[in-house]
């Protein structure tokens, strides 16, 4: 969970409810779901229940912050999420050295089944 933003599940849920009520009051038809961006370095410390609470809506998708510097265990963390039933979505992969290297070198492979586009 971010040190910059209060990404506790209860806070996210309250925010979604509050915004949904404001949208309904303004006659805006939009379904909102909760979720949070999780720093890759935090992934090993979070159990499945915590990750599920931070996932986007009720599905398996978890928004993972792409590290801004080299991260020797990023591929392992992403693979670990997949083995636990989560599907990582990478936020801002263009800022991550691993993914920018893959984008520049067409012979490089994406890490453990993740796409770099």
C-alpha cells in the first residue's frame, strides 16, 4: 500500500461509495469499482486477502506500479501473482527500464507472459 496515498481497502470503498452517490445525484450513469495501484516492492509482503481487496473490482486484475529503476525480482513478483490467481496490469511500463529495453530490442522476450506494447 502506498506511502503517498491512503490505499487501505476501507478508505477506497468509502471513496467509491461517495463518488458513486455524487454521480447518481448528478444523473451520471457510470459503474465504479474500487482498486489501487500497488508498488512491486510491496507485493511479497501482502497476503492474498489484502491483494484481493486492492484488485480492480471483483476480478483478478491487480494494478502494479512499474518500478522506475531496475528491479531484479520484478519478474518473480509478477509470476508469483499469476500463480496465486491474480492477473497483473502494469501501470506506466514505459517508465520501467526492463520494459523499455524489451521495447527497443525486438528479440527480447517479455517477462513471464506479460506484454510490453
